[in-house]
C-alpha cells in the first residue's frame, strides 16, 4: 500500500457563448471526450437532457452542456463492476448507507453534468436533483472501473467534478487490466489523500467502516 496527499484538482472556468460558464478544452481532453462519441455535437440544457434521457434507449451523459453517448464495456469491466457492487453491498448491509448500480445518475454541479458512475454509495437520506427520482446529489462514495477509452477523462475532468461534490468522502478508481485500486479520501482541510493497493491487499473505506478486498474485486477476472 502506498499513499500520497493531493490538493483538490483545479477546474479553470472560461466564459462561453451567451455568457454561460464553460470549461477550457485541451487537446488530450477533447480527444478523450470524442472517444465517448458526441451525439452530433448535441448541446442542451440540464432539463432538456433529463427529458431526452428519460425516453432514450441507450444511456448518455451531459457534460458542460454537451451530450455524449456511453460506449459498451468489455466483459472484464462488467465482471469487476459486479464484484465491486457485491463488496460494497457487504459493507452497507447494516447501518445508514446503501449502494446503487450504474443506472442511478449523479449530478455534478461544477460541470452542470449528469453521469452514471459504475457504483455509488449514499449514507443517510437520498437527496435528488430537482423533482427527479433517478438523479442523486449527495453521494458518499463513487467508484469507477477504468476503461482505456475514457481513463484520462475519468482521472481528469470527471475526477475533478466528483471531488467538488460536497458530500463525497471517497473516490475509488479500479483498474481492469491489473490488480490496482486507488482510493482518494477527503481530508479535513479540503485536500484528498490517495492510497494505492495492489495484489491481494485490502483497501480501507473509512466512511463505511470496512475494506474492499482486492481478491474479491478481481475474483475470476485477474
């Protein structure tokens, strides 16, 4: 296990057309988002997106006012997500916390975005975005299994957006190509402490009072 302290990731706003707040788009970031398949460069408001998503056959996310289709995942990704949900379920069977799968959207206020984390944990009462019942605003833990096509986005802009959510205590990144788990934990001063785990180690999740066992996360996968 190794650890490192991190300050919150910077988010640099720029003024977009019509006075709306957008974000600078570096070449690497743009390439990553393009790999997520922008839907004909479709732009819409949060309300428009939610109406569209409610009737859509396939999932998409909203990020900085633009809609991106979600690509399918490899079997290894899905197996690890299933294992992670099982582990989180064991940690939340008793007490005030509950785990949800990727059908539950999370609102990212710093990007006026809506995303589908691979796993979410909420401790206490659910708080919803507006009048929705499928978009939460108060996750305690968010977990993503990294994919090659979106890893730089997951580590960069999405991570920055997640860690700006006031309720979030843990952000977990899980590799799908090796036994490697990164747990970012919010610190009292506002920064984030990174601890990394490999092999058969166990990753403590302080807010849930237990550990994620890498042997279980990667069971029958790696």
